[in-house]
C-alpha cells in the first residue's frame, strides 16, 4: 500500500508552479490516457480548452492544484505515486508520463503517473465548487490560514475519536497523513490511540503547537522523500525532511526523548510509530 503526498508536499509543488509556470502561455497539451479525464468523453474537449491559454497563477483548493487562467481553472488532483517534471521540450520522456503541457517558451510541464490515479479537468473560474463540490467544506488548513486555538480545541473536544484518526481526517484538518501525524503526536507527547475528547487544555495547546510547527518544518525542508513514498519537487530535487523525522520509519532506533527504542504497531492496517513517553 503506497502513501499519498501530504499537505507540505502539495504546497511545495504549488509554490514551484507559481514561481516557474505562472505567466507562461500554453502552446499545446497531450494526455495519454482517458483514465485522467473521468469527466470527459474525449481528449479533444479537454485539450482544446487549454490550447492558447495563459496561466496567471497557481493555487490550491484543498489538496487539488489549480492553474488559474483568464476565465478557466485547470484543476489537477495528484494520485498516489504521481509527480511533476519541469523539463526542456526535448528531454527524454519518463515512463508513465500521462500529461504534458508544452509552453510557447520555456519547455514543458509533465505529470508522470504510473498508476493513472490522477484527475484533470478544466472548469469555469466562477463554477469551481459547483463543478467539484468535493473541494468545498474541507478542514482547517495549517498552511493557508492560521488555525485559531478556540476552533482547533472545539474540533478536538467535539469529536470522540483516536487522535491519529482526528489528525488524518481531511474534514477536520487538511492534508495530514501517516508521516506527519506520527511526528505531530510525538512532538506533542500524545499517543495515536488517545481519545481526542480526553485531552486537557494544556495537551490541546501542545497538539496545536506541534501541528503548526511540524507542517511548517516539512515545508522548510522541502518535503519528505522516503523509499516507499518518494518526493521530488518539479525540478527533480528530493525533499530532506526525512533526515529530521523523530519517529516515523525509525522503529528500533533510540528515541531522542527517552533513549528507549522507538516502537511501531499496526493501526487501521498501517504502521504507526511512537515513543513510550507518549501518553
């Protein structure tokens, strides 16, 4: 079972696209598989909607990447195992390349998606949430907006579920998965199966602080690149946050807090990593 990209990695891609792609004009596009176009009956309708358009900005709608044009948005939901490449037009084509944007100047942007799990569509800029209602009403976004402590505390105490499940619920907090949830819980000193409504005010404050700090650390170190879940930015440079992970993937190593071995156990079918000091 593969591990999807989490919020820091998606935001890094967005920032790279904003710096490098915004302002460029699309000459042509190619899509290799209709699997990426579930809303279309033919490639032509999708391709024709993009040819000649100028990209003005790159934004996020939840975990979907949005390239903003004059009157339309290109919405890209990135599937597990997929990644972007920003390359010269004559660069060798990577196996699994499913989507290519050829710019009038400045090479190409390619989406490599061996599993064909991504989704692409063009929607009118005024109809994004009508066309894609699944992007509406998502949870708190620790990168896009500061999370007020009262709202966070209300979400924690207003649910009676395990803390890891709470952190990984996109309707509560956006884009936290296995990697960052384990790091957040370690930083907060809280165990993954602790009931959320059992936390004291002090523990909620620790969790709130850990959430913000860990997500921004992931951004600072340009994402987490692991063998089982590689992450390179659009220029092919791997993230380095894996060098700073405290518990995830480190079972058997000595905890920096207790000097006892880091433990792991199966939680809802996936490994979770923790230290004996977490309560």
